[in-house]
C-alpha cells in the first residue's frame, strides 16, 4: 500500500533531524546526561501523588498532625529536588549547544566562501542570511528544549500510566481511551504544519533579501524617489509572512485546544467514576486523590505534544534549509587534482575554450566558443568587443570564478584545472570593473590582494593606482571605508581595487576595464604607473577606450563569443571594420562610413584622447 503523506513527512523530518548528529556527537554525553536528569526530575514529580496518597490514607485519616507535617516536608524536598534537577539540565546544555550553533554557522560561512560564483548568482543573499541566523537559532532551541522533552515527556507519560494502572486499572483505561484520536490528530497536524513552517521560513528569507537590497541600494531608492514602491514591496511581503504565521498560529491553537480538551474530558470521566467507586467503598479516598494528582501531573506532558511537534517540524525544516546549502558541491580542484604540467609554453594560453552557464540548457548556444588565444610571457593583451560579447566572462575563467565547459587554460604551461585554488589565486590577481570594498580600513582592503604583504608593498601599490588621496583621509590608511566602500567616490574605489590587484606583484594580472571611473587626468597618471607594472607581468586587460588599448602589446577582438581577430592596435584598425568602429565611437556600424573612413576616425579618436592628457 502506498505510504501516506503524513508518513512521508514524518520520515523526512526524522531523517532531516538525524543529519545534525555529526554536530551533536561531540556533546552527546552532556546531552544524554541532561536528558537523564530531566527524566529523573519529571519522575520525581510523579512521586508527589504517592506521598499525597500516603498522607490522605494515613495521617489525615488517623488525624495525625505530625504525620501531615512530615508529609509536607517530603513534598517540599521533592519539589526542591525537582527544581534543582531542571536547573542542572539547563546548565548541562547551555554552553555546549551555543558551541554547536557557532560550529554550524562557521561551517556554513566557510562553505559559502568555497561555492562557485554561479551559486551566488542564483541564490538571493537574504535566503543565505536567514539560514545562517534564524534557522540556526531554531536548531539550537530544538536541541535545548524540544529534543530533550520529547524523550522526557514520553518517558513521563509511560511511567505515569504504569502508576495509574497500578492504582486502579479501570480508571487507567478511561484515561488511555483518548490515545488513538490524539495520535491521528497529531499525525494530521504534523503534515499540515511542516508545509506551512517551510513556507514561513522561505518568506523570512525573501523579506531579508528586500531589506538588504533596500539598505545597500538606499542611494538609488532616494535618488529616484522609490521609497514608496519599496515600502509597498516590503509591506506586501510582510503581510504575506504575517498571513503564513497566522496560519501556523491557527494550526497550533487548534491542535492545542484538542489535545487539552480531550484529556480533560477523560479526567472528568475518571473523576466521576472514581468518586462513585469511593462512595461504594471499592476505592480509598487516598487512591482517588493520588490517581487524580498523577493524571493532572501528566497534563503538561500530554498538552505539550502539539507545541513540541510544531517546534520539531520547524527545526526539521531549518535543518533541510541548512543542508540545502551545505549539500551544494564546492568548487572543483580546491586542493588540485594532480593533472599538473602539460606543456612548456610560458604565458597564458586558451585552447578550444568553451563556456556556458551551469543552468543553461545543454543544447543552448555557449557564451564563449572555440576560444584560442596565446599571450606570451610578459605580454599585455587587450580584450575588445561590443557589449555582451563575453569579455568579462572570459576574464572570469582565468582565476576560475567560473569553470570552463570545454577546452583548457594554461598558465606557464600548467593547466589551471589541475592547480589548487589557493596557488592559482596567488598567481593570478584581478581587478573588476565594479570595485567591491569591505567594511574595513583602507590598508586592510588593499592588503587583501596579497597575504603577508607589508607597508612597503602597500605604499607602492597605492602609488601605482594613484591613490594618494588615502593619506588625506581622517585617519589615513586606518580610515574605515564603510560597507561597500560607499563613503568613497567611484573613482576612489576603483583606484583602491586596482591597488589591491597589484600589491602582491602577481605573475598574471586580469583587469576588467579598471580605469572606467577615472577622470582623464587621473587616468593618464594611473596608466603611466601601470605601464611599469605591466612590463613585469603577463596581463589581460578588458578595454573600451583607445587610451586603455594603448597599454597593450596586442589586441584580441571578441565578437559573439569568439575571437575574430588578433593583432596590434594599428593592424586591427586597418584590417577589421568592427574594431575600427568600436574605437571610432560611432553610434552604429553604418554610421562609420567606409572601412578606411572608420580607421581614420578611430585614429583621430585615439589621437584626440591622447592630446587631452
């Protein structure tokens, strides 16, 4: 018979929670110890009704005040011991579980750093943030409370019913009667609540994404007066999350009401039946008091079932969301795969390189196809092409921010697919068109480009990037640039990003239009200093302006994902109409006139740009 949805959900929840075992294993002794202490404390609570039975049938019936005071002392000692044991349980798990949460968060962060760029392109940052904060907090709470008390309450109920049946089996059957309907109700509740819990946690991630984007993009929001639309978007997501949370609350309220009402009815029935038995002399008053006291002591373990199941389902969902990220394969070749050196040709070589994004259809047209390019050692190659031709994508393949689909890329004769990533990224340094800075000091941002670099290398890199403005900042190199470096201008951020790229004197340098945000005078100074750096490295420079092209020894023209021409600037002006058009600045290719006219226009543009410096 096919399994029901409830069975699949329950099995999936258990399987999900079992995946936490590697993190729990180091603290298992304290966790088991805490569970044992909690079971002992709960069972002590079940001794109280037995003391009451002794008091009613003994000292109270015999009118013995001394016996009553002795019974009261027993009750006080039992209550104090129960409270102390529950306090000990909390002490046993508090520190270790905080360590489990910290360990999981550290693993998640470390794993995120090793995931491919394509993963981060697909996943909203808010979803990742919620997994590292809200979900892990839920898991810590689950390990601290529901996990322990699912065991404790189950044991308490079992021991309690043994005591009930020992006192009066007929009344015990009355209290046991609701067990079947309660099991069915809990199974239905789990099925529905698990779906709503997952929906709510995903919506928290969506809401976090909106908040983060609004904060990071606050200049755009204010600049275009979009605060109302952003507020409406936030309100819509908030209302959606509110509706989901209310659905969770209604489900929990419904199961709680049923779990509370059904046992209460059973206790009332047992009370009536027990009273009749006492009146008929078939049952002692003390036994009835102990029976009812035991039944009332079992109210919390029974009534908490819905609450504990709800927290367990939320925790199972949080576990699934955590491992959704952790199960994604890390970048290949982090430690190298041993392919090693395959040729003796120095420099940077692209052989039959093809690339399509991981989520693209297998039969789709690749972004890059049949790229064959050889950059000699110490040579600077400019990449030129129209927007969307694949220049940035090609440069991202060199440090393996993306993995090639076919072909190979070699640095000094060694296939980069066989290199350990730390070594590859020591050899290759990059500067992107959109500079990204971190919430750290100016010096720390620049020194991220070379582990172990000192003050001398830092100052040299700042000089190359013409970033002397940093010495005029309030705290010089120790000035905090703020999140995303937005306290600096675009040109200042770009110069710091360039300094970061050259600080480690890399063997290979990849620059993606690194001067686009600079004014012409600063650009000229940066180019003059950069020429000295390029003389000692092998470099690929994405260029859109003739002045940047002039930094290169040769130029490669990229057209629709393929290398269509390679040569010097002057050679391509004479032989490639597309290149001449790109350099001329004409709005459309047909606006440029004949190839000769286009080349002349491009030469004029180059000369005019040079004359402004």
